[in-house]
């Protein structure tokens, strides 16, 4: 009988304990309800004339984002664009919080765009803020623009629900987009803190600057703008383009690479693919042979003679023929060999062009040469590292060897001609 009572008493204790545990799991004390959040999709960091930080946020209006008005472009606007200033990004964000009724939420930020002035002076301090905030995902894209970043993020999305998603798709999914070097925050921060390689990321700019003219419905464009009144709509680009590379040294923006130099950088790193290049037909023929670069590989072989470093770079390029506008050309084995030689010459030209600018002029190691030395001989690299960006990199001799291989020419071997069947 005593055993039965003891058993019942112990069972009661277990049930009460389980009941208390279940009650403690029914909610979270630090939870934020979604209707109390201002979901930020895109951010811009600028520095104004007074030397203050300007932070511009694009906040999604959830009730309009997936409605018919978001697809058709009708309605008053799907986004709220707010700008706040402060001595730091943290202070600016604090000031921003006082101007909106909900709590800013950064878990859905797709990209952060830095204006040129902020990228030169405030990149390190701004990254410290993003690193400390738990809301920001490590794969948020980081870009630089040559003008005002706030103007860039005010552009209306063209094919996606948000501009952040549109930028992400352009950077990661576009097959034949111009070459770019877009990095996310974690990749950029890792390169920025490394002593074996310097950081780079992609440049975003108005498509009109790249010679891309897009015709669109002006009524739709105006409805997709910010609700802010009095804003100069002429300063806001309608369509954006990813083109070129921003180069950093010691945490500061050092300069920009245009498309050929960016391509040269990717040749050296062996990372170029899905890029279109054009070769001249030669002779009196003014046509071109357009190639699709299907892939590239690079092998770096570091050497050290005394204290003077040397680097051998072997580049392998594979390509297909996409279009031929030459009036009289036959795709014989000899002709393919000539095109391979032209492609090899082009690759060397672009590789040495970016080497002269980044290695000799800026003394930045955006190629990973230091990483190659570090992997081969860590002890010797420890001796080279202190003076790597102060003379050694500039003095390093580089030998570039290129092997091109055009493997396919499409369905038809020779170019199209009029009256071919006669």
C-alpha cells in the first residue's frame, strides 16, 4: 500500500514538472510580431558634405508587395524610402528609428550599396556596425557606386517584386551579363582582413551610363517611386547595371576597374565564364567573330630568387563561336587556330593592363599572388608580407602564358550568306 501511494506521489511530481516545462515553451520573451516590423530590403551608405553619414533604407510595404498593384505598377507605391544622418551608421540608424512607427528589421536586406565617398572613408567603420548586428545575414551583397548610393536604391524594380531581389538575380543568375566581381559581406570582410589578398566587389551604376537605353511606361515608373514628395525624379536612374570592379587597399576604396580590366583580373584568377568577347576577322573584312567564354582556369607558380619574387601565371580559356559577321570566312582548322591566337593575344593584353594599374600603380594584390606564396612557403611569406604592398609586389616579375581553345562553332560551321541555295 505504501509503495502504491509513493508511486502516485512521484507520478504527480513528474506531471507537474512536465506541465511547467510546457508552459515555459509557449512563447518567446524577445519575439517581435511581424506587424510591428519595418522590413528593410535595401540600404545605401553615403557621406554628405558635412562629413556625416547618410543612411538610406528601402522599406517594404507588405500589404502592397504581393498585390496586383505591385505587378501592374499601379498604386501609390510599394516602398517607403527614408534617409537619416549621423556621425556613425549606428547613430544614423538610431535617428531613423525615431522617424518610423515600427522597428526596423534587417533580416531581409538583399544588398548594401556604398557611395564612392563613403567607400573611400567609411568602409571599415561601417562594416563594424553590420558585423555587430545579429539581424544582418552574412550573404548580403555589398556593392559600390561612383555617385550617390541613395539615388541608386531609389530606382524602381523592373522584373522583380523588390530592387534588392533584382540586384541579387543580376549578380548571381544573369548568364550573359557584363563581367562583375560582386561579393557578399562575409567574403568582402574576409579579404579585407587578410594579408595575402586585397578586397574587391562589384560596381553598380545607371544602365544609361553603359550605353543601355531602356524604354518604359512613364506612368508605371512614377508610381513605383518613393512616396516622398519634392524629390527630383530626374536624378533617379530608371534601370541599373552591374559593370566594373571597386578595388580596396587597407580598408579604403583605391579605384575602379572598367570592364576590360575586370575581365583581365578574372583571366588571371581563372574565374571568367559566360562572357562575350569579339575578335576582328582580319584583312579588309570589317566583320567580327563573337565568342562565348565557356570557362577559364589559372595556375599560379610562385618563385623566389633571393628576396625578389617572381610569378608564372598559366591561363587556359575555352570558348564557343556565338556569331560570325565576316563576309567571307571558312571555319577550317587553320582559321580556328588563327582565332585561338587572337584570343590568346586579347587575354594577355587585358591581363597586363590590369596588372599595370592594380599591381604597379596602386600596389594592391587583388589577384591572390600573396596567397599563392603563402601556400607554397608560409615561412618565406612571413618575411615578404611586411613589404609586400610597399615595393615587393610592384617589383615582382610576372610571366603570363595563355592557351585558348575554341571548341564549338554552333549548328552551322560557316557564316550565313545570301542566295546560298542557288
